[in-house]
């Protein structure tokens, strides 16, 4: 069996852990006034598995809020959608 070694910088690991924390906060029950429940279009795209352009298109068409099986709502900063 051949072993493979990957070198990952501490910055990359911290970035991954930060993203996981953001995803957990988005999926957990939170109050509506908690600013951590908002994310950028890019973060929403990563969570949903779509491209940022697709997320913007879905927001414009109103289909993002109707996506079945999504569980809790993902709230996106309006300024991020306008970019």
C-alpha cells in the first residue's frame, strides 16, 4: 500500500475550520437578529453546491427560497447579491 502525504498550511486549515463554523451557525437555530446568520453569495454557493451566478439567478427568480429539502433558510447579504 502506498501512503500519500499532503502538506496543508495552518492558514488553510483555519480557513476550513472557520467555514465549517459559519455553516454550523447557519444550520443551527438562531435568533433573527443574529448577524452571523447572514452570509455572502459565495458562502451560500459553497453551502448549496451551486455557482455564485446560479445563486444570484435563483434569488432574482425567487426560486431559492422555495428550494425543497433545504431545511433552515440561508440569508444572504443584499450587498453581496448586487455585485
